[in-house]
């Protein structure tokens, strides 16, 4: 089948939405389907390594929404660009990520002439703007032939605003095989305990919490903190690290294909984000077989059971984080058991399984192929 995916967030811009889109597209192509991604063109010096599978529709700029960095396309030609691309490509199905978000997702729902599937990634609260636009947005929801939520919490803002939608829960995907064959980086194999976080450097990511917890841990544990991810606020978070701790905090930036080896180097993966969707690093840490300590929020509870695959702690209690990390690191056998059970649990989110669920949903709404 010919699949068109519409998203504002896509690499090289960092973010979980873009990584989910890229992961599904890769797996769907492996299964023999044609997949093209319609997205914006980042304004600035970003390097684009696109092939013919990516269609850039116009300038895209970063904005902060709900404490997270998102992108939004600009320009008066956006609507016509989406309409022309959809007409030219003649997709069997158009899959829109964050379908109630401006600009490209809403335009794609409006212009699509065939089956439309929307995936909700969650985030934020049901604010005043969402409530005021309820009637208009409900019409867009009614246009969807199927709706997907990555967790039940993802739809909480939609439901709280009084919008109605029937949805299927399909979890986020992860490349279990790639993380499973990763190797520990030698430069971090020196006896210190490696804590890793992929908390994005933005208000909703929880990186400030993780830095605070790390500084408390240093008094009781020989450790370092490996920070994955990049963004415009990264320098602000670097400045939060005291001078005497800077050698022990490694800001790795975007590590790309080397990501699994960084996870393999971790003794504990920490996931401090408070969002409704599983935070950055949760599934990656589980797939790598690392013990995970994560904020006790709904998106995490749907994937990780406390005391079984990891530890869930009060996201706002630094001391609780310290105790949880110490429990894992001071009992290596328990940490290894948590990691192994996490690896097994991550199998249900392996991309071959997740992609087949999405493809089955396409067929359920009448898409052939």
C-alpha cells in the first residue's frame, strides 16, 4: 500500500514524535509498503539527509508548547502545498500525527480525500484554547477513519475538553534488535556507576530534576551522568551543573546510530519526564536490558511495572529518586533481574509487532494492500 505520513516533527529536529514516525516508516518499507513522510523544512543551518521518501513542504520553525519543543510550518502556501502533495501522491491512506495540531496535521485532515488515521502523542492539558475551539476540532476528529493513542493518558486533554473520539491503543515502537546487540563504550567502563538520561533539554523533560538528583547522589556514590539529546535550551541546562561536577556530567547531544551503545554503557537509565506519553529513554532502556528508574506517571505505568521491570518514583521527590537509584546500584543481582525482565517486556513494543498492528488498523478501515 501507499502510505503518506504527515507530521510537523521529524529529524533532524529532535523529539519522540519524529523518531516514532521514522521507526514505523522503516519497518513498513521493510514489509514491502511504500511510505512517504510529509513534513516541514527547518529554518536555519540544519543538515537534511533526505531521500525521495521525505517531502518537505515549506519553512518550519520551533516553538514551545506545553513545556516541550515542537515545530510549526509557516507561510501562506502551506495549504496549497499539502493539497497538491496529497493529490500528486495518491496515497491509499494518510496517517497524521498529532492531528489536531497546526499547521500541517490540520491541513492534511482537511485536504485528504481517502482514509485518514490520526495518532495522538499526548502532552499538555485541556487549555482554554482547546475548549473554545471544541466545535471546530470535533469536525476534524469526525473526519478520522481511525484514531490511535500511544497510551490512555495521551487522550486525557482531548476528553477533558469534551471532544469525542474512538481510539485504539497501540504502544510506541522500539528497535529491540538494535538495542539488544549494543556494546558498552570503553571510555565509560572505569568502575564509576553510569546513570543515563535522555530527558530532552526543555521544561517538560525533567532534565533539571535529573541534574538535581545526580548532585545528591554524588555524595553517596561514585557516579557520572550521561545526558543524551539536544535542543536550543541545552546551554541553560549545562549552566546548572556546578564547576566541581562538570567532569562527571557528559552532555552527549544527539548520538544518532550510536545511541544503543550509550544505553549499553548505563548501569541505570533514569526517565524523569512527567508527560502522559512514555518519556524519552524508557523503552530504549528496557530494550537494552538496563534497569530503569522512572517518574511514576500514567504513560510509564502502562509499560513498566514497579518492582518488576524497574522502579517508579514520585517525579517531584529528589530523595525518592536517590533512594531508588541506590537500591538498584547496591544490589547488582536485583538490577540485572530488573533489566532482563524489562528486555522481555519491551518485546511487545518491538517495531515488527507495532507496525503490523498499525497496518492491520489501516486494513480495518478499508485500505487495501
